[in-house]
């Protein structure tokens, strides 16, 4: 039996601001934006090519302190290009960092060990890792 992770709740203080960040700056697709009433809203967004979405909202999502989610991770095949896209979209992102060493030869020296890091407007933190091929 496969067990797939499909949704992660991201705690935010301002749903509209967060939606703009994830959709406009990160390029996530808005799957749905459901306003139930003045006190309840759910917005689901999915990174391009991902099988897992994030949900932001109010009133009907678990209560978590905005900015308390740390270490979410995206994977891309080309970290240099991803970094350029993030910078071009106005995201405050770290420079490319190499974390550790590869245990075996890989097609690109950034594979598995190349990362950039950023935070959303509430302080939820993300890493982006390069993996261009999987063994």
C-alpha cells in the first residue's frame, strides 16, 4: 500500500498576503480558494510538478502559530535556475549553499547537497534542494 503525503497546513496570519506570496512570488498554482463565511476560508496551492499541496486559511484549519512551520523542503532539478527565478520574483532567498558531501559521484556537483533557503511573510521557512537524478 502506498502512503502519499498530499497536503501540508501552513500557518499564516494574513491569508490574502500569503496567497499572493505563494501564487505570485513562488508560482504555486491556486487549486481552490473557498470562502465559507467571514470567519472561515481555505486556500489550497500546489508547487509546479508537486504531488503535495499546501493549505492556508482561517477558521477551518488547525490552530498553529503563524510562522511556526520550519524546514519545509522543495526539490528542483536545477538550483541555479530556481534561485534566479526566486530572485526575479522578489523573494528574499539565500545564496546557493553546499551542505555536506555526496557519498558517490553525481552528474552535477550540486545534486543532493545544493540548497537555498527562504521564508514566507510570516516566517515559515523553506529549503530548496537540487536533485537532478535519483539513483
